[in-house]
C-alpha cells in the first residue's frame, strides 16, 4: 500500500448502512498498453456466468496510492500500474473492469457485502487476510523506512529503537514494527519503538513532517511519490530485516471460479509481454511477480 494524496471526492460514504463507491468511467487508463491485448475466448468462458452476462467486473480500490493508483487531474480517470493492469486483464478476459474508489479500510467489507466483485490496491496477502478473502497474487512489495532528510536514522535497524513510528491503520506496515523492528530492539537491550497509527496516509505523512513521529513505514516503491508530495526533504532507508509481501486481487473466498479466471488471465498477459510493458512504464521492475498464484502465503510461498 502506497502513499495517499487527498481527494475528498473519492471518499467512501455510508448511506443506509451500505457502502457507496465513487465510480469512474470505462475509459482505459492507457490505451497504448491495452491496444495490443486481444480477448481469449477460452479465458472468457472461465468467468462466472453472471459476469459473462453482465460483461463487467466491478472493482473497489482506494485511488490515492501512486504509483499503484491515483486520480488524474480530471479527478475521474484512474492512473497507475494497477489501472493499466486491470484494464489489460479485463480486455484479455473479454469484459470491462469498472473501478470505484473508497477508503482502504472499506475494501474488504465491500467484497464481503457483495458491493464489488474484486478489489485491488496493492493489497498485501497474509494468513489473517486469507481468512476473510481469496487472493490472486500478482506482484511483490517490500517495506521501507521514510524519515526527514536530516534524520540520524541509518540502514542499521537499531537506529530506530526508542523512536516513534507512523503508519496507516489497517495496513501491514504497522505489523513490521510489531513483529520485526521492536522485537529486534528489545532483543538487543534497547527500548522498543512506539507505534502510532493514523486513519489515512495523508495524516501519516503530515505526522512525519510535523515531527509527531520520527519515521514512517511504507512501501519502498512509493519513494518517488513521497518525495514529490513532501514539503520537506525526506529519505528512504531500506532495511534487510524488513519482509517482502505478495500483493494481489481479492474476492470472496468461495469465488474460486473467478479466481481461476483472473489467474489464467494474469498468466496470459505475462506471456504476451503486456505485464512487463506495464511495469517498465512505471519503473517497477522490482515488484514483478513472474509466477502469480492463488493464496500464495498459505501455500508456503516466499516473496523474493
């Protein structure tokens, strides 16, 4: 999960207890990427009948995490590597993917309630999340530590001990503090890290810039966006002790037929070179997953 930028128009609303998504049009995010993709009738036939009949897969996302996804200047069109990916995937499967934006914490509830068929937002696969949703893992992410440019924090993880960390509620970033960084400090006789969570990435970044926290844990591939959006110089510090994650598409656990179709479609756009073109466009070679799969974490796979 990457940096969020503030777009009040895309916030999720609760009306009569139901989640409402701010939806976008059907225009492909990058026709140059998708124009060479052709529909495979055999893959189309793998989709559930109700999706084939509708010709649409509804997708929930939080379009405030560049370079995963964000709103273009028109505040309607979604851009990013994931919009390019899901557009190409939809074209390969012979359906349209209709995205809608809401807060990250509401992505899984949107799936569980049936408001959306799938969700994407660089969502990290974990055993805990696999109890709630089914994953088709399509990329890799790794955590990084962000600090102000003049911070004494170094690539030595013990330089974080006794400091305050910031992360967004509901993400896996805070887990890195709880399960990796703080225990390492305590093991070496140093004070634990104080973890502070915020409701949005905007608030998390503001906390760093205002000095409320000493560092952030976020996705390492968000460095360019964080530096561009920050009002002060910030630096990325990579730590070898931080884990890598599988990121993927989520859906209801019982929708194995949909998962198999999405996996086959992903394998097809890898084979025809579209996946590589998307990742190269966004300079995200490090997040490529050459062998996608379903619920890779519970199957014992390790992101490398």
